[in-house]
């Protein structure tokens, strides 16, 4: 729980959750989110990005249990960036947190992620799978290498010293998102948002987190094609606002 006196001026947290074909995990994830006490009023903004596996029915049932849940839907799959763009547009929180629906990231990390913002030190907080933190599943060496390479190249373009640019857990003061126009529809979002918060000189912090990675048989979606798109985005958003 957030200690008394922290977060003065911050009343509401919006948790934006893009979902695509996560019928086996999304209900459990929502339950885990609702169990976390952040000390703030919590709003769930869930964007079903054209799921075709029964996820929509699960989310409709969940909405009846969680009165603080806003459920949006794309009729066709557009990608994580597009789903987040839709969610950010309706989020009403003073602070906005991105949460994936696949159980790779544990909502118990929320107090740690929120701490630098609520204490007035940060405008943006990134989680990091590479700074230590809790448990980390041992999986996909070449994904690890790719993540570190993309982070290094991104840092070269932004003059940041991040350790994990591609991480899901990113937290923003609402003013940050109001000041940024998101263009990328898929996983290029991670590169784009990093470049744009760097260009705007927002205060960025990192927090170590646990990581419960899954493999492709368990539903992992990011592919080598997304890695090549990220490379292009690193160059593109060095110059494009």
C-alpha cells in the first residue's frame, strides 16, 4: 500500500489493458489487478483488439463484476499501439499505467512503479526486466539479445540510459500523454513513446520488476518482424515528432 502523504494531488489511476486473444489469461489478470491496493481510485480501461477466441465474452462477464471497468472493442485487430491509443483517449486518471493481459507482468509491481511519480520525482516510469527485481523465467536467449540491442540503439537516438525500452510496464502522468500523438499501431509503440517522451524532456525513471515470460505455444505474439519494425521506428522517431 502507498504510504500516507504520498501522491498528493494524484487521485485516480487508469490501468489501460490492450487484449487480443487472451481467453485463458485475461479474467485471472483482471482479478489480480483488482487485488492490488495502490492508494488511488482505480479505473480499468480494457480494449479488446478484435479478439476471435472467446475473449470478448469473458470480458463482458467481467464488466458485470467490476463497475470501475470501461470496455472498448476494435472490430478488427489493429495492434497493441492502436489499442493503447484507443484506451488512452478515454482514460480519466491522473496517472496512466499500461498492463498486458498475458500474465507475463505481475500487477503486484504497481506500488513500486507508481512510487517515483507519486513522490514527485518522475513524470514517466519504465519497468525493467534487466535491473534485478523478482523472479525471471529463463527463456529465449535471442529475444534477450534483441531487446538489449534495440534498447541500446534507442538510447543512442534519445540520449537516455534505459535498460529495457521494450518493457510493457510504462506509467505516465496524464499530462505526458496529452502532450504526445501516438502513430504506431503495433509494437512500434514502445520505440515511439520512448522517443517522444525523451524529446519532450519529461523526467523518466526505471524500476526493477519480475518477469514471467511465456513461449509461443503459450500465446506469445511478438515476432522477428516486430523487431525489424522497431529498428525502423528507432530511426524514424529520431526525427519525426
